[in-house]
């Protein structure tokens, strides 16, 4: 008998989504990730949960409807990680005519079936706060509702839910070889130790490494794949209003400018073909200049490349013959050979649905229960999405030493699981060492014990984005603190 029903290589959003879905259906699951969960492209997304207006413009109506249905699902199961927000498109005389934008948003509203979010409307931005940061003369804009998400925490909490349903999550583990007979035999290097496991089915969900792993580790070559890089930049906050701007650039692209971690703005996205090692991906200088010029066309405050405080890039794959983001799963079955599932690409919005459909492909091979993830909250998400502010108020009432921004960050990260992090502390000092104004020893201990954090970057850039503001001395202190905890645990 095999050790596991399903072995998954890759701890990005596709991999953890498979692990969560399969474990909850009763399968014995192991997930193998050589680095950190969400350590590559899954932490380099535009952070949008949406139907994608650019797809609507290409008449992908079914795809948009499916994504908007998933938007409702995410609001239901992850209200701490996925937040509704106003999106604003200023009308520009040189780009799409206002009647076309208005018609497109009408179709968007119809496809969304609302789901509790407001319908689109027209704004006179000469007399509206969203116009304060913009150049003149931009007279009108169109406002609609969509969502933003914390992509890297979505990965980690999906993995946590998988683990709580019985999945084994192994970070710092590499699959060196996989042999396929009627079962899969995997040779692992697990934090320096070699061992062999067996599984009845295998999933390759290694993101930008999918083709390389298929050829060198699995020895099961894939059809021709194309690597695509997507990049964003982070700059100091450009506007005070609580909304996302959607700008029409003069080449027809839509550029997003989103609030990011209180004091910053995330600007993106640029995509282009990629060649090279996905572990060494950086945004070209020309793309930085492109994004700066695109937003400077609209904002009063000019943005220059020297204003960029961080760049974010990731690589994913598409089928070269299709070049379609919704073609993201291949299923390979041979007589007397164990099944092989390959997942690649895709967007954050439909990741849960992709995993559900992929696991269902395995149903003929072993019994499993029905799909379940669309109605089950992620850890900490067991409250209504329109009660987020109430959860912040409750946190401040229980832990009175928290400021409003601190409580908001913690609720957005942990939701109703916040007591697991802060416990019964009455003062901030009871939470242990302080690393900057936000991070405490208690939170670090929780992240290492429960969320697979091993190194400072795991906490500063994926479990949070506190790396944007933490001084170098505090980073050094955090590294020493984590190293000491690792030695004594």
C-alpha cells in the first residue's frame, strides 16, 4: 500500500489548493516544497480578486462570469484576506470612449449578479475625493466594485487548512527523483535527510519550474510551454482615498494603482515572455520606467524610477500553443501507470475552482467525498465579509494596547484566529521581544510553530509585508531570535 494517495510537488497557490481540496475529501496528501510556501509567483500577483475587465474586452464572458462567481466565494470563505474595494477608471479623451466603458461595466454588473457589492456608477471627479490626486482636466470617472487580496497569506492559510484536514506539509524538502509504475516512488531530500515515499498519484505544481521538473525529475516531458513574467512596483503612497485606480495607458493596457500596506502604492502589471531561471527573475529597468510613466500620466505627483522602494516579479507558464491563462491543468493517465496531474499558470481568482476540478479528475481512481471548499472558511475567516470593521473593534477592545492600524493589520492576517497569536496578553510587553513597531516575539513564535516560517524573509515578505518598514537593526535582531528559536525547538 502506498504511503499517500496524492503527492504534490510545489507549494504555490496551485499546490496548496490541491492539498486543501484533496485532504478535505479524505485523501492522504503530502505537499513537498523546496523553499517557502508561496515563495515565487504566488507572492508576485497583482493582488486582485476580480473578473478582469481586459478579459471582458476580449469577449471572454463565460470566463468573467466564472471569476466573478469565485469572487463571491472568496468573500465568503476568506473575508480577512479578501476585501471589497472601489475601483475607479478615469475617462481619458485619447483612450476608450466613455460610452464604451459604461457599456462594459454594465455587462460586468450583469455577469457579477452583484453578490452584495454595489453596481457601477459615474463620478464627477472634479468634485469628488478620488479626483484630488489626479491631474486636470479629467472630468468623469467610472466606479465599480471588485476585491483586493493578500496573495501570500492566501497561500499560507490554504496550506494551514490543508494541514488541519490531515495533509502533511513539508517545506525545505526537494523531490530529487520520481519513478512511475503503478504507484509513484519519490526520492526526497528533506532538510538534509534522504528518504523515499510512495503515492498513488502525483501532482506537479511547481510554477515556473513545471517543465524543468517534468523533464528532469519526473522524466515525463510536457507539451511546449511558454514562460511569462509579470511585474509590479511599490512606491510611496500616491493618494489618500481608499480605492484602486484603473488607468488606461496609451498602448491600450490597463494599469492598476492599489493601496498597499497603509503607506505605499502597488502599481502594475507588466507581462512579457521570459527566458532563464525562474529563481532569478527581476523587472527590467524599461518596465519600471513604463509603469512610472503610465501612472504619471494621471497623477499630479510625478512618479520616477528613483521613487520605487521595491519591485515584485514572478514567472509562470502557459501552453505555448494556447497562450490562455485558463488552460492550466493537464491530466496524464496510462494503463498500469499511476496518474500524473500537472497544474501551471492560472490566476488567483479562480485558483480554488481549478484545484477542485483537478482533484475531481482523480475521483475514478479512489473514493472521495464531494467538493467542499466553496463553503468552508479558511482559518480565521469564519465571519461575514461586511463585519471586518467589527472584528477590528473587537480586537481593540480585547487587547487595548493595540493601535487602530496594528489591530487592522493583525485582523487582516489572522481573522478570528488572532487569540492564538496574542493569547491573554494585557500589555505589549507580555508579547515578548519587539522588532520594529509592529512585530512581536509572540507573533514570530506563532508563525514558526504554526505557519512554517523558517527565515526572516518568510515573515517580512510573505507572512506579512513588514519588510517595507522594518529598520536593518531590527531585521538583524529578528534573524538572531529566529535562529535561537530554531535551535531550541
